[in-house]
C-alpha cells in the first residue's frame, strides 16, 4: 500500500513539474514590445510587435493591437480613432511560436509637447469553427529584440512621441 501511494505521489509530482515547465515556456514565448518609436523613417509612429506560443494543436492564433497614452492624471487610456487594430490572423498553433506586428501613426503633438505611449496586445487561440479556447493579453515590455525594429534590435516598454 505504501509503495502504491509513493508511486502515485511521484507520478503526480512528475506531471506537475512537466506542467510547470510547459507553462513557464508559454509565458516566455508570450510577449509584446515597442519596436519602432518616432524615428526619422517612421515619424509620429509606434510599432508594436508580439509573439504567442502555439499549443501543438490545429488551433488558429489571433492578435489585436491597441495603443494607449498616459493622460495628465497619470492613467493609461486608450487612443481613440485608429488606436486599435482589427483581429489579425497570426498563424497556426501547430507551430512553436508566431510573431506579428502593427504600426500606429499619430498626429504630431503641439510644438514642445509629447505623449508617452504603450501597446496592449490581446491574444486568442481559436478552433477551426472560430470558438475561442484561450485568451490573454500583454502590455509592451522591453527586452524582446525583433525583426523590423528601428533602430535595429530596439525593444521598449514605452514610446515617447514629441515635437521640438
């Protein structure tokens, strides 16, 4: 009897360790970053890039990008108008990860002023019939160098768009 309990406990511990490893990997592969911020090539623009992990199933992965700015009260608020993309198909969840990016263009701020911006990315895994099986979100964070960054390897949590 003791042996059976020990075997069951060991099996449970092993299963939990695999589950923790898988979720840790998923968290590492789920991110969003600012990869373009008000450059000469992209004035008054903020590029946001994101990655999401596949689940090895025939699910479809989607992302929606939103821009936010910090208002005078210090709160993050959504940008109105064109501050949110439609749901974009990122690819099949059969693959290890999928990346996608979206660039927001803004009106130039008044002379001598600036806006502090960040991105919010919503993620969805859907079945072939479009039923959502998992959803989550991430705010932009630094430390995720990506293709298409300007300057090369740029990755930030925020973007300041300003005028002299």
